[in-house]
C-alpha cells in the first residue's frame, strides 16, 4: 500500500470514529439527529482540508498573516453556508422538513464549531510539517554521508592526495608562484568537497563562493588566463549557509558546454543575497561543434537535492536555447 493510500485510510478512519462518537451520544438516529449533528460534518471536513492543504502551506509558511486571517474567516463563513446546503440535500433524500430555523444562534454555534476545527487543522498541519521536515533532514544527512563515502571509494585516499598536493606545492614555490597557487587552490577544492560540512548538512555561503572562485582560477591557469568569465557577487555572503557543492554544478556545466574565450559572449555568473533569499544565475553562449560529454551529477540530481534541502522554498529556471544557455536559481532561506 502506498503512503498516500495509508494516509487516506487513516483520515477515513478518523472521520468514521468522529461520526460514531456523535452517533453513540444520540438518543435516536432520526432526522433531528441528522439536522443537529451530521449536517455539521461537511463544513468541518471542508474547513479542515482547505486549511491544511491550501491556506496554511501557502500563507502561513510565507508569513502572510493578514491575508491568512481574512481567508480563514471567509472559509469559516462559507462553512456555515455549506451546512445548510448539505442539510437541504439530506432532508430531500429523507423526505423530512427543517426542524430548527437558520437564525443567529444556529449561525454562531456552527461558526464556533468551524473555529474549533480550524485549530484542529492547524495542529495537524504543524505536526505533519515538523514530521516531514525531520524526515527530509534525515534523508539529507544520509545523502551527504553517502556522497562523501562514494567520493572516498572512488578516489585515492584523500590524506594521500592532501600530502601529495602539499609536497607539490612546496616543491613548486621556487619554480612558479602561479603554479604553486594553483596547486593550493586544487588542494582547497578537494578538502572542501570531502570535509566541509557543517550544521544540518550546510556550509557557509562564502566557502561555496571561494570554491567557485578556485574552480575558475584553476581553469584560467590551464588556459593561460584567456577565459572570458565575469563573476559578480552582491550582498553579505558571510551570514548565510547553503547546501555544499550546489552552485558548482551550474558553473561546471557552463565551462563544459559554453564558449570560453569569446570576449563578446563571456560566461556571466551572478550571486546576490538578501535577508530572505539567495539568487544565483549562470549564462553562457553555447560552444559550436561536438559537445564535451558531461560527467557531473547532472541538473536533475541538483533538483533532487534542492527538493530535499529547500522543499517549496526554491525556484530553478533553466532556459536552453539554440545558441544560449542560462540557469536562474532562487533559494528562500527561511520557511
């Protein structure tokens, strides 16, 4: 049985128990019982799922409190109207008549019931949200651990590499300061890829930026500083965190498939931060002829990682034209 089927069955069971509890407290299961008790079922079901599935995720999670309050009041009033629509239908089926009038007392009784289930729906949504966040965090931590283990299995012992690069750095200092600097950058990239994971599977954004700059500088050294790359940052990058090795994928893609030495069409990399979000974009002119086969984790895997680390808090727009390719990523930093 799928997760959705199990959840649907649990909800159906809960509503069945709710109806049975009401029925057990009734003297007779007649038209009067339906009018006073069962007729209130449709409104509270409507309110529960409208709040849980739409209002709370869309407005409460985005801290749009004023809109949420007005919409909750509107939904509660609609719920009162639904009771009498449902009641009219039931009475026609049973060939019965309305026993109590639709007056202010009836309105406020149903409205209070609707408010009660508004609270129930909030409690359920909040508990469910925290449960899903916990599950996602576990999956994210497992993914980070698996990635690190895979990297260790697929590479030479990292300590051997660190020591070797340190040795090469020392030996290259008298020969070429630029070469030694490139070796130091390569060592920093390796260390970042394997070791730099902090709280909740995230790293400081400035470390991710340093990783990107090291990547660009190493390629500039390879191509004798002829690459046309513009990397701009705006905002305070020292106060935010991000999933490690997330942005490098987009830069790697641009270097593999873009024109690298055309001054008229430089690779443009932009990073902007605000108090609430991180904006990142990469734009490049496509390279003509045979394309280099990609060996990275791929854009689809990036989407999967984003789903884990930033559920409902990111937008990723990829524009793949005949001659140009661009990626625009927006990360909302707080739920």
